[in-house]
């Protein structure tokens, strides 16, 4: 099936990072095999809507508006129950390969619904190989116009669980052909990646879905169950009716040596129908195809015989003959036979006055069989006009003795079964009571499972919250530790910086003191220089005044000075 992937691969990938439900924590699903619980979801809503619009899922017409499809949510599994509606489901699990590979459509056919109910299994719990056999059986019987009955399919195939995880686990249910009853080959494709391709089908509005009756009763199991395939009684050849046996024999006769290939049949139904009819010799319908298993016979007529009154009577040895609700009696005459159920020789030496069985009949009923209508037989044969033809050639006393013997046998039989009938009535009452108790217990079990699941979900949620809080606490502790370490490192750095600053301040203070000392010395030197400068200027001034007085005797030199200037033609003192 790896080559049958949808084209839109990206749309089928589930959202990343979505939390999955821990299946091992769900006690009500611990019986499901691990390959089912571990199957990842690979279908998206866009892909399912595309399938629905293309008519692959729903049959078309006004049915398109009656149902809708919905992709499974993250964490869902195909075995999960609808706990909101445990007994009256409002949705149904199905698998994509049912529709894309085998042509199943919603609503299911009447045969499919009866088969699911007969086998007591949900449609999503059937393995694709089982659906392959179902669809091939439908197509073959429809092509040959044979009866479609679940009993025939369950006789030809055996329902089993291919799970390999032991008796405590159960997975998908499949079918395998019975011994010498193989009419279909195996699918050429290997189904391995189908387990995650499931989705839900919902009815639109308040419409009654096809899996429920108008009274709200389920037509077949909607959910997975540990009891799937265990509640039904396997079909045997003896349990089949005459028409069912003939249908099974015809199919085995036609296809046991030339097995049909499911892939060829389902991929080209129209060509397959023509090939199937050709294999049957252009014959269709059960009446015509009976010639394959009983040459010269085309009717389902059963001969009815009664014990012959006479001296030579064999011991009573009734043989079990399957019951048939559609028994047809011949219109003219009946065959004299012994209680052992063996047909007398029908040759030229036989009694010429004895009526013969009608031609084409090779089965017969004993008058003591459970389906034999004794009152109708007596009324039509022993009390009617034909009674004279039966009894006129026999001794009346022998007939009386035979009647007395038959009455005693009847009384003995009734006496022997009377305790069984009484016990059956008692058991029926007990069964009714036990059935009521079982229903009550089932309701209590469902409620307990719901409460347990709710408690489990609450515990899981609490554990998740606790885990989340623990994670946050760890993050906070880590951040606090990192912050404390950073603060400690910063304090160390600041202490180092403070020490460096203190050293710098000390150095700067020493430099300031040195500078102040230098400044004091400079000021002292400056005062000395100023004083020396002033003395030098005053000496220079006195020398100049003496020289002027020498050159210009009587000239007033008092107005002259080194610290004076000429302003507006006048000698004035310099500003301080």
C-alpha cells in the first residue's frame, strides 16, 4: 500500500509539537495491541473534504448533505470510545482504505450491516483483507444474482485475530478461507500503513444515522471491543439452509480451482462482472446455477416421506437433517420410507401402487424432524382423499398396531422432553433476569469507566501542571543562581575597582601635595623675583633721575617714574 499514498502529502502531516495522549495511562484501552495505539495520524481535514467532494466516501445524491467527515484529533486512536454517547453513538470510526481501495460507500449496504452485526465487530476493527473479501463476495454474488447472506460468507471464511502480542491483547480482525473453501486470492498489496488512516463520520443535524434504527437501536457494533468476533457462533455447513448450502457449493465449484484476485475484481468491476458470468457458463440466478452441483436439477424441492405400516419395520434411527424454513412438498404422492431415513429401492421390483417421489429431488425429510409440519401432513395426506390409496392394501389390525406403536412412541418422546421443556422455561426466566442484571452491570461499568477515565484525565492534568510548575521552579532557581553568581562577580569587580580608585586617589593626593609644595615654592620664588624686579626698577629709576639731573640741572624729575605713562600729553600713574 506504500504506492497508494494521497497526492497532497503536506496536507496529511499533523501539526508539529502537539501533545499526544499517554495511552499507557488509559486503563480501558490496555487490551488494545500496541501497533494500534502507536499508529500516528496521517490524514488532514483538507484531504478528507477533498475525498468527500469527489464522491469517494458518501454514495452521492442527497446523501452528501446527510453526513460530514472529520479528521481525528491529535491523540485520538481508532479504538477510542465516544464517552459522551457510549450506547447511542453520534459518530462512527472508519478507515480510508475501505473507500479508496475497496469501494465501500456511506451508508453501508444491508449485507455489510447484517454481516457486522452477525460477526459482532465494528467496521473500523475489520482488517483491510476482511473488507477485500466482503466486497469481492458482494460483487460476485451480485454478478451471478445469488443470495447475499452473512452466513454464506462466514461459512466460506473464518474470522480471526492476527494479533501476535498474546491472549491479553487484541487488534484488527481479519478473515481466512476455510479448508477446501478458498475462492478468493490474497490482496497483492501489503497493508501496513493503513492503521493511522482513520477518521470520523457524523450525521448532519439531528438526522438518524444509518448505523442506528429509528428507535435508536444499533444495527451493528460502533466501537472496538475485546469481545469482537467472540460473541458470534461460527457458521457450519449443517447450520445453513438449503439455498445457502447451494450458493456456497456453487461458489466453491466455480472458483476453488480458479481463485479470483481481489485487486483485479475491485479495480475493474464491469470487466470483472463479465468474466465472472463467463466462468459460470453464462448462467445466472440460483435456480439455473444449481445444475453445476446437481446436474439435471434446477429446483429446491424436498421429498417428504412417512414410515410405511407393515410387518417388516426397521428400528428407529432418526438422522439429523438441517432445518429449512422454505420446504416445498410435492403435489402428487409421497414416498413410503422407514424411520431410519433411507430411501427404499426404486426399481421395477418395488410396489407399483406406491407413489414415487418427484424427479429432480435428492433430499428428503423425516417426519420426526423439527421442521416437519405434522398437523399439515396429517390433514393433507392421512385424513384427505389420498388416505385410501395409502391404507387400503394393508391389514387393518396391522394398521391399528402401527398406530398404537406410533402413539406410544409419541407419548414416550413427549414424556422424555417434558423435563427439558420445564428446565428450558426456567432457564429462559433466569436468562431474562440475567440479561437485565447484565444490562444494569454494563451501565454501571460504563459509568465507572467514565469516572475512572475522568479521574485519570484529572490526574494526568495534575501531573502535567506539577511538571510544568517544577520546570518553572527549576528555571527560577537557575536564574536566581545565575543572578547571585553574577552579583557576586560584580561585587568582586566593584571591590577591585574601589581599590583601584582608592589607590588612584592616594596617588592623586600625593601629586596634589607635591604640586602645592611646588606652587608654594613658585610663589615664594615669584615674590622674590617681584621684589628683586621692583628693586631693579627703582634702582634704574634713580639712576635715570640722577643722569637727567646731571644733564639738566634744575629740571624737576619728581614727576618721572618707571611706573608712569603719558596720557593726553600728561604724565600719569599706571593703574594698579
